[in-house]
């Protein structure tokens, strides 16, 4: 994780969506089997004048996109998102 960036990971009850939320309460990452993936700057960074998206797609997502999401969270935030959070059944 990036120094000073705390986070939490939430998973939908059906295992189809994963959210990674930053310390400021903003969603810095979302993976959805239905809607794709979003890796965003924190809302604090956006308010300071930055754009929102670091890496986003807007199409249904499968296992390769899940691996991409996990890699992007590691790249941008040094957050290790566990591989077993999504239900592939």
C-alpha cells in the first residue's frame, strides 16, 4: 500500500463485485463482473485538480480482467487484493 493510504476491501454478498475504498472514504477501485473495472484516484486527489480514472473499462469482466484489476491496484496503490474474492460460479 502507498504510504499514508489506508484502505478496506468490501465484497458483494453474491461475490460478483469488489470495492476497494481509500482512507478518505472514496472508492479507489471497483471490480464488477457485469460492468468491468475502475481504478480511480482518491476523491481528495480529484478535488485537488486531478482526473478520476487511472485504469477503467466499461464492459463485462472475466478472470483475465480480475487479474488486471488486482495488478492495477498493486501498481497504483501497492494493495494486494486477494485472488479468491470473486465467485466465478
